[in-house]
């Protein structure tokens, strides 16, 4: 009788171990953007592609709308393993490492072709830095170009003086200082309330952010300066990635490459669609005057020079590679 009980227990233990050996890997992926945002939709498709390619052995749950971690917390959460993967806005971390802010430098790359070339120049250094921080870059996708939202026409840099100016990165804060505006740090989720209560009066952000947050309800003008094209990076905790079998690692990287291609293509379409939504909402779409372009270019030169001094040899090398590719 004891022998039978022992054999039954052994079989049960063996079955349990076998099941555990084939248990699916579960990843939580943190994002700060709403479910309808094109970056989030791309993440959801990425998760589906990984699930299909690994036959359900790697399951990724996307937590949108800052429901798992707030935007400034996501990168550190992935570094520390509190979330296996996450998406973060690179330029917000420029103070941590200057090259995170490369794609936020004004008038360095104002169209998608140049933005892609800038990313290719940046990527080796970016991958190295993330590796040092216990993370692996899966992919990066551009936002639409950044332009100015305001309640009054902006015909020159002087028109920005004194404006309560929303900032989201060291570069946007510095631009605010250089044009004489009053910088106020506001995260995307707080934009509508900040505008409605007069905490901010203007900002520079993408057409997609403007359309998503219905900025036309509080602001009248969209001045299409296309100052820069920043990116979101999607990263995975290095230990979590390396714990996967090689075939599953390859499947994740293939899905990531597809997400990157799809995301950049979608960004272009989202830009056109978002500008149309802003216009339909009553916002005036304005092309910048020559005077405004010249003034902003001057501001851009100052910001790039200051950035280059802080970024050192690594920054200079990336800029040289980028400029040689144009």
C-alpha cells in the first residue's frame, strides 16, 4: 500500500514538473499612453505576434494608460525587473544620459527620412547604454513631428515671451528659457486639465498628442514648425530576455523588428490624420513665417551646441555619423 502511494506521489510530482517545464513565460509591458494611441496599438500587435510565433510560450500583457507604472517610473521598473518590459519616451531622460535626448534637438532632423538616419546613427550607442543598465532595446518608433500649439498667432519667437509653456524634457525646458517663456512640467495625462485651468497656455508637441487630447478644445492655433521627431523606446529586462530559449528570443526580436517597421509607417499616417482631426476640431493649421523659422533655428543652434558640450565624444561621434549619412 505504501509503495502504491509512493508511486502515485512520484508520478504526480513528475507530471507537475513536466507541466512547469512547459509553462508559458508571462511578461508585463508597461506603457503610459492610452489604449487608442498608435504606439499602444503597435505594442498590442507586437504582443500578439510574439504569442503566435512562440505558440503561446511567451505571453505579453500590455498595461496602457500608466496603469502599471507612471511614465517617469517605467524605465526604472524595467531596469529593476518590476516589469519585464516597458515603453519610455527617450528625451525625458536626457539628464541621465545626453544621447537619450538626441532626437529632441531642435531642427536637427525635422522629417522622417532624417529622423530614421539619426536613429541609425544613435542605435549602437543606445543599445550599449541600455545593456549597461540591464536592459535590451527591442525597437523604437517615432512620434509625428513636434509643432507649436497656442491661443494666439505665433509669428516670431518674441510672441512666445511670457507664455506659460508646457515642458516634458530638458530640451523643451531650455527652449522655453531661451524664448522667454515660463516653463511648466506637465505629463501628457495632465494636459487637458492644465490647459482648462490656465496652468499652461501653450506647448510644443506632436499632432498625435494634440488630437488624442483634443487640444482644439482649449487652443486655437497649430503652427507646423516640425521642430524635431522624438522616439519611444521599447525595452525588455535583460535577465528576462536571456532566460528565454534561443528560438523564443529570435521570435521576440523578429516581432520587434516588424513592430518598428510598422510603427514608423503608422507614424506618418497618424501625423496626416491627426492634423486633419485638429482642423476638423476648429484649430487653425498655420505654416511658420520666415521670421519664426529663423528665430527658432537660432534657438536650435544654441541648444545643439550646449548638448554637444555635455554629450562629449560619444555625442560628437553620433552627430558626425548622422551628418555624413544625409
